[in-house]
């Protein structure tokens, strides 16, 4: 755990300025070690402060939960605007099965019956029954014509429960990966094994995971990046850094280093800033900023001097928030905040009057997020 990162970002966990609040949530989104207490503080803020409610519901990471988390989410469901209710409901459906079962009575009507039914099955099924359901889910995924997000996550939950019981482990992963042909795309059983490597933190697989960053398989790449971030070790940084120099893997390599809150990751990002293509320098800047790195400041000035324009990264948000959190001043801070607010207001105006997105409407993982953030759906509400 990076104590500097934790100590510097905690005072801004609940920020007065919306622009800084959003930056903090982005910086924490992929970080696996965020304390449950922080999440509950954010939910408490969302409950009591309508101004920050939307940002917290959209971007707050939800890695772990406890009974207080459930209580706060249920309270939020009563006060949130109808067009944002699906965000709270979605968070409730992602709770661990133990919590879903414990709060079954309170959650009835808020969470789909099938989700609660699945939670009871995960807790009450025998090992053999759970493995059979896991294998059935894998087979169903392979028969789907396209990526089925709900089914995939159901299979992941079954794997996680098997891991928790100690019946899905290193031997199973070795068996699955040793059977695969290196010339073929990864099937779903193999992709789930990648997730399990990160869950179990099997360090001997770090080189293997790093090599996967060059593959052109969207779901596999996201699972690989998430698995690598789970380790939070210098070994991951050493293995992943060379992939910043490969055009096929640079984006996911940056994502892994951004989520790995270590001095070595900060150093790797800084040293390779001038080695990445010009159109990706803003990605490196955001990753460095999400480390709360002082090394970002001179690079921001260089980026501005070079006339950098970002299509996906809001550099006004990144720059203003980093300077604010680090207690530094810049002559363009007022302009950054004004520019950010103007862009935000234009987005809100463009989506105002539209009906909320229904759950049955299928959104592509690479499509713009319907919340209006400007990010891809898979990197935002997805």
C-alpha cells in the first residue's frame, strides 16, 4: 500500500469542489485497496449532499461492502432522482452473496428476484452443485452470439465463491491454461482463470499476464489489467513497463501502472512519457496525476506549450485537481476550472430532456457513456 498516496488523497475524499471530487473518484476507481470506511463516507456524502450525489453514484469504486454500505444504499434509493435510481440498484445487485442473503427481506423489490435467488444458491449449494453451475455458465457464454455482461458476471461470482471455499485454485488454473492452444482466442473459461489469478495473487503468473497485454481481445484485456492491478507490487511494474513501448499494448500498460499506486509505477510512467505516441501523452499525464505525483507538474506545462489537445482525457479537470490537492498554484488554474465547468454545462444541456437509459437498452462497451461524462461506457458506468 502506498502510504503517501493514501495520506494525500484522504483529506479530499469528500471534496468541496465537484471538479476535485470527480478527480478523486477517478483516481480511486481501479485501486483495489480502498478501505470500506472510505466507500461508506462517500455514500454518506451522497446521501446528505445532493450536489455531489451524482458524481459519487457514477464514479465511486465499490470493491467491498458491509452492512453499513447496504443501509446507505437503501437510504439513497429513497432520495435519488428517478433517472439515477438504476445506479443505486446496480450497486445493490453487485453486493457479495452473503450480504444479499443477510439483507434479503430489505432488498426484496429493490434487487431482481433472480439476483437474490442466485445469492442463496451461492451460499447454500454444495461444492459439486456450484461447480456444475459454473461449468454450465461457461458453456452458455460460449454459445452466446455476443458478449453477455450479466451472464459473465454471474459466472465470475460462482468462481469467486469456489475460490472462497478453497476448491478453485492454482491446480484448476494450471489445468485450464495448460490445455489451451496458443494460436486461438481465449475462451471464457480461460478468461475467468485470468481473473482468478489476480484474485489469488499468484505471483508466478505475472509474466504470463503481462504478455497478454498485446492481444486484441477486449474482455481478456480488461480482465488482465484488473488482475495485474490486484497485486500492487514492484514485480508487476517491472513486467508491465516494457509494454508501454508497444503500440498494441500501451493503453492497457498505462492503465495497470495508473492503478498500481507505487513509487516504481510513478517512475515508470514519468520515464516513458516521451516514449509514447503524442496522442497518448495525455493518458500518461492522467495516470501520473492519479498517482498524485509531483513529476506531473513540469509535464503539464510541456503539454500546454506543445499545444496538446485531448479527445478522451479532460486535462482541465486533471490539472486543476492535482494542483489543488497538492496545495500548489498555477496561473491557469482559474481558466482550467472555467473551461471544465463550461464543458460540463454543455454536456448536461445536451442530455437534458432525454429519458433515462433503460436497463434493457444494450450499450456497447466502447460507446460513449450515456451519463454524459465523455468517457467510454466500459470505463465509466459500465
